[in-house]
């Protein structure tokens, strides 16, 4: 499974992208469960956020959903944080 996150917005307006490929990872099942839950709670179009908040594009194996601060679900927040931290 390939998970991509793009974060835009924020005070400085700097875009950040990261990607994780779960193939061969010992924790792949955990990533898959988190990604599926994050996708299920996402929107099909970019979400309206708040001034200086972040907007997120989450893509899992070609399926894209959108989310924005402060209305991320706990699973979306965890997935975004992990991908931006561990991804390349």
C-alpha cells in the first residue's frame, strides 16, 4: 500500500509532501487499518479550513480524500503525523 500526504496552508503557506510504502513493513497491517479509517472519514473535495490552518490531501493507492484543520478525525491526524514523520 502506498500512502501519500500533502499538507498545504498554515501561517507560512509552505507545502509539505511525504509518502510511505507499506510493502514488506512488519507494521503494514496497522498502517492499512489506519489508512482505511482515515479514507472512510475523508471528503471527496477539498475541505474548508480555518485561516492559517492546514489542509491535507491523503492518497492511498490512488484514492484521494481531503481534510482540514481543525476537523481532522483522530485517525486522520495520526495517519498524517506518521506519514509526515516517517515518509520520504
